[in-house]
C-alpha cells in the first residue's frame, strides 16, 4: 500500500467509517448519512477520494467496496481495532509490562474490544474491588491466574465454590505458599470440593501477569507496571471475543502448571 493510500484511509474518520460501513454491505447515500450521522456536504468529498483510488464503486446510486477495497478493509479493521485499544487508555498501556502476554495473543489484542478500566476504590482500600467481586459472584465458571496476594481472596474463592460455581485457580509459587501457610483450613476445604481445582505455576524465570480471570461472563486482566507493582487497575471486558482471548491466556499458563492435590505439598 503506497503512503498516499495509507494516509487516505487512516487520516479521516469519515473515510474510515464509510469503508467499515460498506464492509457490512452496499449502501445508498441516504442510508449512509443516517448510519454515520454526517451531512451530505461533509461526506461526498470523502467518497469522491475513495472512488478515485478505486476502493469504492458507485452503481445506480449505491456504493459498494471494490475488490481492492474489500481486501484493504479486511486488513485495515484489525489495525483500527488495535489502535482503539491502546488509544482508549494510553497512559495505562504505556506503563504496563506486556511481556507476560504471549506473542500470538499480543497480535490479537484488538479482541479486547470495548473494554473498561476498573480503578482502585479509595472507599474500599483494604477490600477486594466491589465490581470485580460482583462479576465473579454472578458467573457460573471461573478460570483465574493469580500472582499477587490479598488476604480476602481465600475466603472469597471458598464462598464462590460453595455456590457451586466451577472455580479453577492457578497460583504463582509465592501466592500458593501464602495460601498454604496462612489459610490451610480454607485451602483444604477448597480442594475437597468437586467443582474446584488448584494448580501451581512451575515455569520459572518468566514475566507473569498479576491476574487473569476468564468466566462465562467477563474477562479481567491485571498487569504489573514498569516498576513491577500492581496498582489494582483491572482491565475488564464483557465482549465474547475478549472472553475467548482471556481463556486462551489462562490456558497458556495452565500448560506451564501442575495440579495440587489435597496433601498440599509443592
């Protein structure tokens, strides 16, 4: 793609929106104006430029993508979605360690979609984040990886499993030791249940996230910042693509872990 064509596509929101709209199917001008909420005088000059570059064809008052346009838009959309993910919270991403996310999932980070950030709640400084608790408590199946410790987590996981929620946990070695040493009773009860499993990450000397939670309802991700601290900012998405992405990230760490049985030995 020549630089002029790249500029044509990326440097106009109207042109980008129009191309993405045509990916759904041909449109006449009235449908287009209604969908994009723009004026005719604002859009027609942009359509003219796209027609001149053979990206759009107009036939009997109906616009559609050319074959070249279809190819370009198919390749363009993941890029636009990726840019949208990073642009939505630039400061957050600039200060996060992304190395715990494997390359094949970083390449698909656009699948996070329309996510939100859950910020630390000063009124619950010493508690688990209420929104995080709410989403997990209303899920049917929870797959979670943890490498940071919070003293309320053992009781919380036990309460989830008592509701017959399927709970599968992967813990870093340091977090597992805290669970075993300080919460042995809760840990043993958790392991006795048929709807639970507990694993410990065996792979050493790798960068890991603070938290991954993939449920049938949400995907939640917590990443350490460049100072190697977890500031309790969670990324959360309810989109199906993000939930699948989070499940694959969980599986990536499950493949480097081993299951813990009731004897609670490392």
